[in-house]
């Protein structure tokens, strides 16, 4: 059976470790979360593009985050849902599908960091150099920042996954809820020294540049707010920066949990759960945090629901 499966380029995927009694609750829970992620993020993007008053660099840059959140959740959750009712010994995935899922998962994680970096730059210009904000953050600059955020992550992840795909395979079981880069190179019996070196370098560069740029940006913003006596400016800066910082901290904690738990093999089940939460919690929370915290978005959502309620009452009255 093992040789047959290997020849067919079909891998066995561990998936979620849940009992038959927990299958239905787990399926319903993940389905509801997935629907919420799709509706909230796509709804926020549609709202931003439909409302001219929201055609500002901060909101347009956030659209990158919403699109990426939908992409990341779609990479993992549908496969989990299809495997919930399948016995663990019968969960199979083609190798090329595993490679695609691994690439998409790491691409999603990389874009999360690069998008939050360009959003931090936008906040820095808006607060530290407000008089030149309109001339610096033009539509062309927004497009350049957005494209660079996606392309940098794309290039780095292509190399990461490419180094794993080049290896021959001698194993066919993925001991993970879904495919990722470590799952791919662990299928090989060859030396993975290059993979480990590049993987470590990739992590250091991604996290280092992300944490470094965001920290430096907020230190400069804090210095400007301390020196400024403009309470209106400080209040606006606090509101927008708190929202961005909350999203960044959620992402950072979710990602660091996976990295830390990798160092403790006895906590493999906790690591697997953390890896799923990384693709579930930030995408579900980001739209909520921005939708509730940013006054302009909150007002537009309230107006839309108010109009809908008035229309329903009018139709009821006519009947």
C-alpha cells in the first residue's frame, strides 16, 4: 500500500485529530468561522470601494489585508472541512496539491507582514509629516506599495518552496493538519541543510524587518505625539495606530506561537492547533477590529444598516 501510494504521488494527510462525536460540532464551527471571514472581509472591501469618502490610502492599503485574509482562510479551512468526516487513515492529498497549499499558506503569512509594514509607513507619513501626506501618498504610491508587498512575499516564498520541491521523496505521510514547507522537506531522506539555512534566514529577515520597521515607526510616532500639544492630532493618531497595532500584535503572537512550539516536539498537538489558529483568528479579527475601531467605517456600516431597516419598514407599511 505504501509503495502504491508513493508511486501514485498521493500523500496521506493527518488532518484534524477529532473524535467521531466531535465531527459535527467541529464542522459547524469551522464553517461558520469561514463564512464570517469571507463575508466580513469581502464586505469591508466592497464598502471601501463603493464609498468615495473611504478612498483614502489607509483604507485602500487595508484592502490588501482583507483580500489576503480571505486567501489565507481559503487555503486551509475548506480542506479541513472536507476531512472532518473522513477517517484519518483515508485522508489523502496529491503531492502537487500539497505543494500548492504549502505555497499559499506561506505566501499568506508573508503578505501579512509586508502589508502591515506598508500600512505602518502610511501612518508614519500621516502623523509625522501631515503637510506632505497628500503629495507622498498618492494613488500611484498606494499601488506601488501594494504591488511591492505582494511581490516581495511571492519571491521569497517561491524560493522557500522551490528548495523543498527539488528534493526526492521517501515518505508519504504528512504529520500536520495541512501542508506546509516543513511537511514537504520532511518527506525526503536527503540532506535538508540548505532548506534549514534558507528557512531560518527567511524567518529572521521577515520577522526582523517586520518587527524592526513597525517598532521604529511607532517610536517616531510616539515622539511626535509627545512633543505635539495638538489634542485632536494625538487623539486621531491614537485611534488609527491602536487599530493597526492590535492587528499586528494578533498576527505576531499567532506566528510566534508556532515557531516556539516547533522547538518542543512533545507539544506537537499544540503546535498543530496553533498553526490552524494562525489561519483562522487573524482573518476573523482583522475586519472586526478595523470595522469597529475606525470611526469612518463604523459610521458607514451603521448608515447602511439604518437604510436597510428603513426600507424594510417602508415595505411593511405599504403591505
